[in-house]
């Protein structure tokens, strides 16, 4: 699958594409509906399908101090878009230049002249251009002037409300990974490189893989039943993980620490993905390491039951 940067020339083979326009972080059911329409349209006309995204997220550009909120990395999005049938992922690098691009220039210079788009698909709430002055009606009108057809996909409704990234984030922050997985059609997952830690888990019989949380949304801190995947080998693992600041130890440091059952290999330096399935309990500080160890044994037994 091709990874395109909007600042660079587009290969001739990908000009004339149908482009799904949006941010598509998380790629939930609503995003999948927009991308799915682009893929079907492209196949009907024998054209390539491209799914776009913005990085950094416009919110991060305008509010650099905003709390972390990303649901997926670019690498995860690329895999999701490929599975949806896209030929390429187009990354709009959101910087000062893009933020200052007018709606007119976004269509005429970017979509038409630079990307050579034949058609675009968006959700009903898609906005674009400087000051977010462009909307679906303007996209259709301006696109028509440059031979770019436009289609709009209505929101996917669920329980009387549209499925959105905000709903996914709220579910995760409330400790409901199963609801998030229902909206995403897969579990929320954090991917990262395993780092060396302080070996506290190894000392008490529960060696963990330490992962930085980086720009991911922070789900409710606590203990989860998780699965893991080693990206280099595809090996699947089951375990229990703590995500939070580790109140039992100092100094406080945000980490994701999965303990994988019946695994004895070396994960240091490897990239793994940890998927959240069930919330077991919140973070807590114990009176002794013995009490912590006893609780961890209980947590692991419960996680094994849930993941069986």
C-alpha cells in the first residue's frame, strides 16, 4: 500500500483516484462507511481508492497543549485503510501552510491540480479550508468547476446518536473497552517499542513489557485483560496489563505494562501492539508488595477467565 504525503508529487498511477476525505482517527463504523463508499465508487469506475488523514491532527496544531487524544498511529491507520480496500493512504501534513489554505485553493490547487482527484467522499460534517469555511455544499460546487465529483455519506446512527470518535474516547475514559470495541469493530490498541524498565515486575514474579503511551488517548487508568501481538512474528499473546502512573512505585511515570501469560521470550526492543478487552479495576496503592502480588494473582486469574 502506498503512503502519500500531500506535499510531494502523486504517482501517475494514482491520479484520477476517488479520495475519502476526513481525519479518520480510530476508523470507527462511521469512518468505515465513508471509506467504503469511496472504495465501491472507485471499483465501479476502475479507479484507485485513496483514504486521507491529517497528521498532526488539526486540534494538535491549533491547541498544542491539548491532552493526548489519538486513537491510532499513522501506521495503524495505514493497515486499517488497506484492509478496507484502499490502494493508498494520503497524509495531509497539517502545518501553517495547510492551515492557511483557503477552501477555494484546497479544491483547485490541492485536490485538482496536485492530486488529480476524480471524486471525493466525505461525511456530512466535513469542513475544510482556512477558518473551516468550506463545507460539503461548497465542496460539491467548487469540485464541479474542476471536474471533481463529490458524494456525502450520512452518519452511522447507533442508539439514536451518530457514531463518533468522541463516543469512542468517552467509552475508553470511562473504563468500557467493550463499548469502544463495538464502535470501532475491533479493540482499542496501543502500539509501541518495548523499553527497559526498573525490573520491579520481574522482582515480584510478574515481568512486564514497558511501553510508552506517547500521543495515544489515555483510557481509564487501571488493570485490563489484554491481548498482545508481536509485530515482527505475528505471535499472539494473552495477559493482564496496568496502564497508569504506577502509584505503588516512585517516581510516577505514565506507562502501559502488560504481563503476558506463559511467555518467556525477550521482548526488549521489539514492537508490540496491546489490545484492551476488559477493565478489571482501577489503579490502587497497596500497603505492601505482598498485598500487591496477591492482587496481581487475582487479576491474572480473572483476565485468564475473560480471555478464555
